[in-house]
């Protein structure tokens, strides 16, 4: 699997985490330096306070006992272990007393705090070739470099003698180093951890995406039943995969619908096409008169028209059933639709001696497509008029509308022979099913299937029941919100 | 009652029309060209949208017949392009797409009429005749007169000679449409679309029955037929 670093670098997750890693590192470095310098400064301040106190003590000693007492005090203090630096020098900088052997040049000429840490050497620092104290009269350059750093407060006695009190910086320096090293180590660990996490997160994202692309390639390759992997972790990848899977299921449904259409078209149009072809062939091979040929051609046109009608019906049913019809949906008044269709069929009914009545008043609003509703209703009314002719009494077709709690029922009932067998009634809405009795009637056997598809499009249903005598066909529409 | 039946050949169509056909199916285009010329018109054929657009721009046509799906530039875009340049030549859209929504899109793009393939040539011919006359529309007239038949669109009254004829509202609209297109063939589909506003194909000959009922009202008791049946095509309202 392509999980090498360049590939991981290309994932959005890895890029984002790399950016965060860099930002984080910068902040951490800043933090380390801030922390160390802060702690060093605190130590220095503390040191300076101690020295100031000491100098005050020494000043008191000087006031009390003059120079000898001061020297004694200093000598005593200087001998204590871990003592501060003490030094008394004359006005020329010659070291007279104290525990400092040599100093960096120029320290003694400062007044007050040394402005920066200076190097010095202390008596007793085992330096084998150390020079004598007087060779370093002015704390001048030493052949062996002073090993320690210190800060000091330089003050002058009234007689111009110089008193220096200082403190070694080795320990604070070491402390600072330790803190810095520890922080740097922690930072390194964190960086390493971040890198590792970053790598695994990136790898995981990449793995997911590779799986998804793999699955989509398989699906594009024709396996529409394939689905994207869902790990069950419920993360964003899962949610995405689930949505895409739903989309795939929908596509599969539509595809299935389309396949069914083509199967149906192939199956159901081949028969009449064959008939058409055979008739044309028969006409061609016969030695007919021009009038015969003309009749054959007219027949062929009529047959083609019927084929086109069947074809259109199949296409429409399939589109409606597959649910990708783009027919617009608006508020439709079913009462108006009934009045229009009844008005359209009334002359035909009258001519056939059928009483067509529609006692429909008011408005019955549903969400739907006027054209489709009218088409379905006219199919049903058309059928009802034809089959009511079998009636023993006066052939009558009655169209009624009634409101239920949540729905509107549009019922067309005739008083013909109906379909006595419930199984037959069930089958009547299937495609191309033409019950025994209806075979003598013209039609494609698609009328009721079309109505059923129209009702499916309207989220309603189509039911056939016995009207005793006759057949009652009910179209049930969900009621429109505004129509209540 | 005697029903007057006209053969298509007997009909005096309006003067020859100059027609542009934009259709990429060569066989269909050739058939259309031949049939239009047999009907006395001049037809120019373009095989793709760009060529068709250029032809429509360069020459004046009475009617254009434009297929919806064309190579290089689709039919609706050609129509929209022509309309935006002020070309108002009537357009009949031919399409294999038959849903109401497709029809609405087509008409919105600037088409004047929409015919779904496959179609009968008589249907197409009747529709382009009507489109051609739309330029000299009778839309603004308040009273239509054909021979001794008179229809007042404001008072909703119909008279033939001195006799008042009572019509149902739908019959009135049917007669109004027929009179507006008097002298032209009007097909059953055109009646269903324009009088009932339905675009589906009713199984039974419902329109025929409506027309014969209307014919009964306007011809019964009069000597001359005025509402003629055109064999294989539709109806025509014509005096004499």
C-alpha cells in the first residue's frame, strides 16, 4: 500500500498537523528561553540582595572598628566554606586582603555593581603554576585563565581603599544549564511524540481514503452493489461513507429501474413489432392492388401509433416508479380535476348511453401534478365507462370525493360486472396484465399500471374493490397541509 | 346531418412558407425537407446548432423547426440566442423528451410550440401553419366572423345568421379556438392542449365527440357545413 511519507505529506491531515508541529515547536523554544532567563534573573537578584546585605554589615564593622576591624571581619568571613568573594585593595587596585587571588582587568575601577559577570581566581583554587599575589597587582592578565565567573559590588572607603564583595555564579549558571537541558529534552520528546502521532494520524487518514478510492474504483468498474467500507468508529469518515453508500443505494435503485424499463421495452414491444413486420412482409409478397397496399400502409401507421403509445406509457410508468420524474408539483384542487375530466368524458359517456355523474362540491387540495392526476383519472373513467356497459341496469359511472383525517379519497365506481375475484383485482394493476374479459377491448394493458405509478409519485395509493355490482377504483392522496 | 370531410390535398394552405429546419438526423431532415416541399413550402436544412444559428441570422424565415438535441450547440441555446438578438421568427421545437417539464423549459427558452417525437407529419404541418399566422394574430379582435357565424368574445355570445346559439363554456372555448384559426387545420392534440390544457393522449376519441356535438349546434338547421373534418389530420372551420 502506498503509505510512504510523500503520500502522507499530501494528505490534508498531515499538512495541517505539520503546520501545527512547526508552530508548537517555535512556541516551545520561546518558552524554554523565557523560562531559563527568568529563573537566572531571579537567582541573580537574590544574589545581589545577599551581597547588598553583606556590604551593609561590613559598613557597620568599619564604622565600629575602623579598617582593622573591617579587615578582620572580612578575613574571618572569607575563610568560611562556600564563602562569598571578599577583597580589599588600595586606591591603586593592589589587593591587600581577601580571598580573591586575581580578577579580570578593570573590575576594581568600577563603582557599584559590576555591569556584567567577570572572571576571577580564588586563593586555594589548586592552580599549580599560579603567580604570586603581587604579580597580579592590578588584577591583570593571568597566564592561566580565571576559571570562575562572579558578580560583585565594588565600594570605596573614605580613604579611597576599595572593598569588593562578590558571589560566584557557577551554581546559578549550572542551574540555568540544567533547566535549559531539561526543557530542551522535554521539547525533543514532545516533538518526537508529535511526529509519531502525526505520522500515524496521516497514515490512518490515508488508509481510509485509499480504501474509499479502492471501493469507488470497484464500483465505477461496474460493481454497483459494492459499498464503501464503514469501520463502525462513527467518525467523519464513517459518516461520509454512510452517506455515499446511501447515494450508491439510490443510484442502484434507479439503475435497477432503468434496467427494468429496458427489459420491459424489449419484451413488450417485440411482439407488436414482429406483428408489424410480418404484416408488412405479407403485404409486400401478395399481388395486391394499390388500394390493398394503401390499406396495408395505413394499417402499419396505425400499428406504429399504438406502439408509440405503449412505449410512452412504459417510459412514463418507469420514470414515475423510479422516482426521477421532474414533473412539477403544485397545489392541485382534486374537485376541479374531477370536474374537468368528467366534462371531457361526458359527451362520450352520453353517446354510449352511460350516465356519468360527479356530485363534487367545494375544493379538495392536494400536492400534486395536475396533468398526471388528470391522465390517471381519465384512464380510470375511460375504463369505467367501457366496463359499465356490461351492467344489467342503466350503465352508470359515479365519481366521488371524500375527505379522511389525513387523506383525500377519489373514487370512481361503475355498475358493470366488475372483477369478482380478489386475486384478479390485485393483478389488474400489474403491467401488461389484461384480464380475460378485457382482451376483447382495445388497450395496452398499461392503463391501471400507469395510474398506480401516478399514485406512487403522489405518495398515495390505488385500490381496487368491488362496488357490488361493478368495480370501484380509489385513488388515495395524502392531504395537503394548506388544504385542511 | 351531413358531415363535410376534406382530403388534405383539397386544402388551400397559406402561401408558400420559407422554413428553416435544424435537425441532425439526416434521414429525418431529408424526409422533412421533402414533405415540406411537397406541401408547397421552401425548406433549408442545417445539421447542427451553429450552422442553424448562422442561417437563421443571415436570412428571413417564416417558421423555424428546431430539434432540441443538436451537435455543437443545443436547440434551446440556439433559440435563446436568436431571441436575445431580437429574432422573433416563430419556432417549433422538436424533441424526444416528452414530459411536461421539458415542454415548459422549451417554451420558456423562447420556443412557440413543442412537438414530441415521433410525430405525424400532418400534426407538424398543422402546427407550423398556425405558427406562421401567429404574426397576423386575431388575438386582439373581440368579434370573430366566419361566413355567417359570429362569435363575440366579450359577451360570450354566438350567432349564426339570425339564430342565437347557446354553448356550454367549454364548447365556446372550442369554437373560439377553431374560429381564431379558421382556414387552418387544427389537430385533436392542438385542441386538447389549447382548449383543455392537457398534454396527454386520451385513449378514447373524446375530442371527436366534443367536436361533433359542437358541429351539431352550429350546423343543424343550416344548409352549408362550416366545421369540416380533415381526413387523417383534424378539423377546419371554413365558410362555404
